[in-house]
């Protein structure tokens, strides 16, 4: 079996937190899910972001990272996977 190394690419990302809500909304151009745009919901101090992806609608929970892919698509990444996969660009 052949082995492969993931190509090094730079992506933009914002962590979904109470203090970054406005930044996340602007980053993903949040709107109504029916328009094909991500939709933010806040329920009693709990943030959720529903993101249309090529694989279907995915839910980002508070503290998940929202990553913009190389084709302009957005997707959520759990904090532990994000820290294992990405490092801050200089």
C-alpha cells in the first residue's frame, strides 16, 4: 500500500466562541440555511452553527473551529483535531 503526506496548505479559521460570534458571522456570511448560507443559533448561552457542506449540513458546537477550505467551502473541526492538524501561520 502506498503512503501519502497531506499537502501543506494555509487555511483561514475562526473558533466559535461567545466573544467571536460577530467575527464568525462575518467570516461565513451567515444567513438563512435555506439560502445555502450557514445559520447561527444561540440557545441559552449555547452557540451552534449549521453549515452547508458538500457532505451535507454539519453542526458546529461552541469552541469548534470553522475552517474555510481551499475551494471556499466551510466546515467545522473539533478543537482537539484542529490542534493536531493545524499550526499558526507566520
